[in-house]
C-alpha cells in the first residue's frame, strides 16, 4: 500500500511510500483519506506526523493522471481540509524536493520541520497551471502575499533556510534529526491553540501585489496562468472558502486549456526521452570522474564550463600556447560574468576555476574518462583528431565529438574504437542552453550511451538521443526552415517581415525569427556547413539552395559579429540592412526570379512551420528520433520554440495534420515541386488519413534498427 499508518506511542505516523518521488496519485490520495479517517476515530492520539519514505517528501502530483477526463483535485483538497481541521497537532517532515501538491499537503499541517537542504516550491506555472490544492490561498496566509506571488509566478523553489525566514517552515534540522524535531514541535503545538492557515489573515499589500500580477499578465497575455494568479491572490483577501472556490474554478479552466496541455506534454516528453531503445533497465555505466576537452574556442570553453560547474575536474588541451592562453582567458571572463550576475560567489567561482587545467600536450588526456572534442566543424580535421584521440585515450575512455551536422559513424571509424564514440551536440552558449543532442553511432556501445545520458543529467542538460544523419534532429529540421525563409526572401519578402510573423505570439511566438537567429549564431558558421554539405554531393544539387546565406558568406555579411547580416547592427540594435536588400535584388535578377506580391502572414507561417513538420515525419520514419515528443523537446529546449505551444509536432496536431497535408499539396502545386521540397512524407499522410497524432507517435522497426547493438 502506498500509504500506511502506524503508532509511535500516542503519535500517529502517516507514511507515504510511492517510489520514486512519492507523487500524489489517486491511490496515494485514497490512502491519505483512509489514514486521516483512522486518526479522526482514535481519541487516544496526541499528534500526527506526515512522513515519506525514500529520497524525498512528496514532489508533486502524478502528472500522468491529469489527462484523464475523470481527474479532479477535489478528493485531495478534501483530505487537506480534514488534516487542517484535526484537533491534535499535525507536523509534516520535509526533505528532498517538496513541490506542488507536496508543499500544499505540508501547508495543511499545523507545523513543518525541514531537513537542511530541502527545496520547497510551487512549480505549477511551468505546466501552465496555478496551484490547485489551496496553494494560492494557504501560502499567502502563511508567508505573506508578496512571497506567495514570487513563488507561484516563478515556479522556482526556495531553500529551507529561506523558507524558515519566511515562516513557511517552523524548524530546520539535520536530516538525521527530523524525527526528534517533529516530536519537539508537536509538544510545542500542544501547548497553544493550533495554527490553522485557513483561519489566518493574509499578510502584506494585497492590492499592490495583485496589480503587479495583473501587469505581468498583460505583458504576456498568451500565458493564461498569469492572469489566474492575479485573480486567485485577489480572492485570498476574502474568506478562505470563497478563495478556495475561485482557485478550484481557475485550476479546472487552465487544465482544460491548450497552453497547459502543451506544457504537460513537454513535461512528460522530457521524461520519456530518457527511455531509449536498446538500453534496458540495468544497462551498466562507466565511471566518469575526469573530463577532457580538446579545443577551447567559444564552444569548447562553454562545454568545459558545464563540467566544472558540476564540480568535475577538467583537463583542457589546445594546439598552440597562444590558443590555450585565449581559451583560458575566455574561461576567466565567463566566470567573472557569472559572479557579476549573481550566479556564483567569488569563492564558488574560484573553486570551480581551480578544477580546470590547460595544456598543449595531447597526452594529458590519456587518463581522463571522457574526452569531448570541440575542434572546428571540418570533417578532415575531425577525422584526424578522432584517430589521435583513439590512440591517446585509455581503454574504456569515451570519445565524444561535438558536431552539429557531421557523420558520427565516419568519425567513430577513424578513431579505431567505434564502440567508445558518440556525438554530443551542445548548443551555444553551451554552459547556458539546456539541450544536449546525444548522437548514437551505428557501433556505439550501450553502456557508452547510458553513461553519457547519466552524465547529461549530472551537468544539468536536457538530453535527447538522435540517430546519425545530416543535422541530426534539430538542425535537419532547421535546414528546411531556413530554406523556406530564403525562398520567400528571393520572392521579395523582407527578413524583418518574416521574423515579425514567426516571433508574433499570434502566429508562433519564437524567441527569434530565422534571420535574427542566424545573425546571432553567425551566418558564416551555418553557410560553411551548407557549402560543405552541397560539395559532398549529399546536399541538394540546386543552384538556388540557400543561395542567400552562401552569398552573404562570400560578401562578409556574417551577422552581429561583422555588424551586418540580414540586419545592420549598432551594438545589439538591429535595423534593415540595405546591403542585404541590394544583394537579394541582384540574386533575383541574376536568376530570373519574379518578385511576388506581398505574402500574407498565414502563408509565411505555413511555409516555415509545415515543411518542418514534414521533415520531422521523415526523421521519425527513418528512426533518427524514436518519438514525436523527442522532437518537441529538441525544439523547445534548444531552438527557442515556445514551450506554451508544446513544440512543433504538438502544435501540428493542434492545427490538424489533415490541414497541414492539404497545404503542403497546395504549395507543391502553386510553387512547383521539381526538387521534391513539398512532397508529403508517407508517415505524415498516413497519420493525417487515420486521424492520429504525430506528437504521440513512437517508433517501430526503424527506430529499433537504429538502436545500439546489445
């Protein structure tokens, strides 16, 4: 049973034991109700302890149950009211991560003790929700309305010491002393009237806090949970029963809304992405304590920072003393920036920096457990480096190549030890961006893949596993996105207009449109990749393919770094670039392309998004990605796709796959399809015809073939 009750003298201990994180499933709620009923029926009891087994107090609700039409928070909320109404002290013993419904359970108790190191929070906003079990009503009464707003609107947890200062917990104790602290608090609570949060008045300036919440909601109207927070906190100023009713209504409305469904999809997709074909439970992992980085340019330095910030020793190697000096200076600058922004103290920065040592001698990597090579994106160079690392690294060391497009299998073969090799595609800036695409080669050993998946969690990355192809998952889809952006520019639509549509929340809400993104990343970087891809014979043999980016490369319009790209820059301020417009005009004339009438917003949106969805279907067909949800995670964690849209495939399902197929066929007719750019992927047409969802699609035989050999 997930919930049991036993007695320690006159104290009842309600124990929740629902691995791995004691989530509030329906069975846990039913067990709590039975335990509270047993307490209510026993007049000999003098106190109750709410305790959890394993590694954490309740870390939230069971999100998988939220999609069930029968789901309701009402049974759990009724239990909370019964706990608060008990006439004997109830104390919650908090440790680990006390989040969401777990914190709401704790706030229904009369007292709370927390182990040092406990994190407490209400992260429902990250699921497009507000707390639905009295969190918006009890927290303002316990910790004040300002603190409540900060915690609910940000979703960020606070430390036990901060919770103590805010009055959210009564005592902080070492983990081994929680039971004694609970017993002492029960004794203290018995000596005075029991504090019931529902009977308290809200502390703080409610009107000012509500006005602040309303202003934030007005700034981001596409996130309805923000407006709901303002309404719920305003209701907290009245009586408790009315506030609970308002909260319950808002919670139900948000649960049924598109934004919460999208964000819950991503929550579950990130967890599903860790379940990999060919990696059964119990797959062994290799020990990784020492890390090597070969190449400490901008990307290599950022990658190194990930490991140092996680407390891992890092050995850095460059080819020359000058390059090494520049790389180490780059690291010093980054640490100083982190201190300036308050992410690290001076002492923490010094401690992490001391973990990093530099050399120009490749042999210093001979004893590390994993090497990430981050040399220039050039296949000949990568092959040479792979061969040298294969010879220099100790047996069992993992060789990871950081590449955004290149063939991992070819690099692995060059190493002479392909089972030890995989791809790690970090995103820039590498110490900040969440996504890590892990590329499994044809011969990557299962324990190597499992080890790097574990390592990704250790350094705080959201990992998605990809098969081997040009661009892997994210950049392969980005390629068709950029292709269509350029095609529309050749027809006379400005990059500013295209970006404005794609950045508008009315249409998509991307953090940056395609041209702004390329300017920031460096037009030269992307153009070199495309040029080499075309030269290899594998890329499109189309003289117009990405001709704008290729010409910008040769003419020095490399984006922000040169002050000119798709835009012209004065510092970070961007404006229309006459040089770009003139260049596109010359290309249009040279290739006999007629300027089209101004495209409407809908066509711009469809021509950017729908080919991406089509390419994603091919990626799934080929087993490059195993699930539709994996693709959504890649785009929301690495490319600025708005989480409240759920990712490109979740959005495609919301639009309707039949509609997308119809429009792809339309553009094939109206624009021409001589290169096959608008040919509908068989999987997409099949799913559309069957009324099935692509974001829920999970791979079959193709994906199993792509799995690492056991």
